[in-house]
């Protein structure tokens, strides 16, 4: 047994677009590349604080590239810093 009030509401809403419909969202372009920053100045937590904060390089690569930096003992930052010091105020983007 169906409820006529529920059915009329469902019918009224079925034709309306929401912000979650694909008409409102930008197209998704599949990519296996991600953007991140890394610092290769020190290794395995043997860091000078100034070198750690100042020498991050923005790059784009695969998850395998991130793994290689981690295995090499480099520091990783999920945000892009635009060549500036690592700080919340200098993050220009992330993925």
C-alpha cells in the first residue's frame, strides 16, 4: 500500500535538479596525478627547523612518487606552498 501524500511529494520532487546533479558539477577528469610538496633537505627526522620549514618544493606526481619520497625519508606536505615557508597562512591549495 502506498501513501498518496508521499507519492505526490516524490512526483513533485522527481523533476527538480539539485546541487548534487551532474548539471551543477564541473566534469570530473580522471587523473592519477596529485599535487603535493616535499622537502628533501633532511632525512629520517634529522632536521634543522629552518631548513624543514623553508625548503618545500611543489610538485605533481602519482601516489608512487609520494611513496618514494616517504621511503627516502623526505618530509611531505599535502598543501602547495608556492615556494614560501611551510605555514598555514602560505598554503595556496591542496588536493
